[in-house]
C-alpha cells in the first residue's frame, strides 16, 4: 500500500537569502586578515556592488515569478530580515520590487552579534531604523537603545542554540492554518545560514557538512509533514556577475 501523501499546497516554503555584499565582505576578500580585522565595521552598510546585487535579485523575483516554486499565484507572503544594516538594506531593496513591508526578526542576526575588535555594540535603535526604513515592522525587543544587549561577543554555542530556536519557530509557522500554502523570504547572514542548515541536517555544531553562501544567493526549504524537503541551495542566476565568496574558501561573515 502506498504511503499517505500530503496535499501539494500544504506546509510553508521558506526562501533563505544571504544579504547582499557589505563593505566588510568586500574588504575581507581584498586584504590580509589582520588588516581586515583592524578596519572591520560592527554594522556595515552594503557596498555599491551589494546594492546592485540586491536590486538584481528583487527585479528577478518581480519579473520571473515562474522561476520560484510557490503555491498561490506565484506570490510571496512575507519578507523577514535581521536588524543588522546589511540585512535591512537588502530586504528594503527587494521589498520595493515585490511590494511587501519587511518584518524585522532579531534572532536571525549574524553569528557573534554586533561586534568589532572584541567590543560589542547595541546596534541601531528603533528610531534610527524607522527613520531610514519607515515601513518596516519592528518587534518590541528593538528599543530606543538598540537590540543587541548581550554586552559581549556571542559564542558559537549560543548562536547554535539560537539557530535551533529559529527552526522551531519556522516549524511552528508551517503548522499554522494561515501559513498553509504560503512562501516567505528570510534575509539573513552567511555564518548563521550555515548553522541553520546544520540544524536542519542534524549535524554537530561545526561538523560536516558545512555550507557557504554567495551574497544574495537563495535557497528553498519546504517545511511540511511528513518531512522537510530542501529543494535547492544558493542559487545566483539573477546576478550578472558572480560575487566574491570567501577568502581561501573559509567561512566568514
């Protein structure tokens, strides 16, 4: 007897996107590591190339809906991003093409947090974010002081636990009636994406396999019963120029 099959329009499709190229990304690929760490910004903006990458992805989503394996009218229901500037900017550019107001999700920030040269920073305040991105939906944990309140660099173990919480929330959303047959976008970060995919495949925190992602590369995961399906990882056919990846193939933020 054949096993019970789920309806093809059930569950939640999640597009995981690495933010566009930041000034830190550009610097890390073009200078020695010691020099990069000296000038590294705690909350960098997108580079000129990164702005173009995000624009190309947004236009590709708008102009080629047939390329995205969605359920209902080939539309996206939501776009989420972290509170880091490079993620905010990327989501802003994409959202203007596809007509959605981005929702900020603090827990999808980069591994190690908002930090530079051993010092932690609070990140952008609620007012600073809304001044630049007035249509963004902010959670209450982003305050007038900022959003990164750990007071130190996050450990990898803490980030690994955070990745687990994010998957738990996505799994919960996939079981809610209002998300059945929907597709959402998550604009997050390279190292955190590696941890998310690691959680999905039940690996040890830093065990194999490891996952590296291009700036604006997008991956599709379908959360549904009885099993989650990874459709593809790190597509970049929207880009006219292949972006920089990682210096010497190393994972970096």
